């Protein structure tokens, strides 16, 4: 298996996407509204970014802040958004929902997967808010297309989640632990050596790619610094 580290960068628009690719990003996560921790972008944003870069794009399927899908009308809206994105050419996604007890909302997830029809997807940081991470992984293990977990190891971020991340990295390949661990959420460059030594090969950055804050675009130089750290 290749030890190349995958670097995924959050992109809000085509300018971000071009900057991230030029800095060495392998993949982009497309979202809008970071005040709500990232929601589904407009269809026009997806098409503009798809035209601007040639690296893989994972599009967020999430319409409200938090990790609940909402009621039936909300789930219907998610399905419509997924259908429209698929029709526009989107073929990789990010999603994940919990019920009121912190268990995976399999009804909503499976409705979306029926639309995605085998597309690869990431279960996002809802795992960090789950009642039982191990049980969640095993419940999702047979879902088609799931190849990544975006996680900080803890709802409060990588600093607190490091022990969990290292423990899960040691279990890679076990049932429920085959998907890539994509570390993100309070991730800093100083975390990289320990994670790389543990065999982690997925890294996700948002604010770290924007030294001047979320109001500023992605910095190619900041992305390049991460690329060099991961490759070093």
C-alpha cells in the first residue's frame, strides 16, 4: 500500500480550488457556510469548481448545522440536492447523520446512497459525536462506497482526540476499520509527525489553509507547507 499522504483542503469557491490545487492538494471538500461547519454548496459553485480544477472533489451533503438530518421534509431536500449534484457530474460526497441517541441515522444515509449509486463517500465528523464509535463503524461497514472517515478523534478536536486516532490507526484493516482515516478538526502541523508515525495517511485542512482567516481565500503557500510536511 502506498504511504503517500492524501491532503484534502476545504474549498468554498473556484478561487480556493485553484489555490489549493496549485499548493499540492490531492482532493477538495466542497462546502458553503463555515459558520455552520460546512453545508451543501450551490450547484453553480460545484460546476464552477469542477471546471476550474482536475483533482477529485467531495461535495458535502448537509443542509443544517449539527449532525441530525431533520424531519422528512429535510431528508427529501437532501435527496433532491444529491440528485441535482449527480446530474451535474458530482461523483464523490461527504455525509453522515446521527439520531437523537447518537446512533447512525441509517434511514437517511441509505436514502442518499440509493441516489449516489456506488459513488465513493466520506462519513464526516458526526463520528466524533457518536454514542459509540466502534459500533457506528461496524454498523456502516457494509454500506456501498464508504471509503473514508473524517475525524478528529474527539468532538473537541485533535488535541483531545489523539489517543483515539492512534488507537484506530492501529486497527486499520479490521472489520469496520478498512476506510481511510482522514484527520481533521483542530489539526496542526505539529500533529503530523506522530500521526504519520502511526500510519495515518489522510489529512484534512480548512482554516490552516487560510492564515488570514475564513474571510480570506486559500493560500497556495500554506497548502504547500502542509504538502511538504506530509511528504517529508
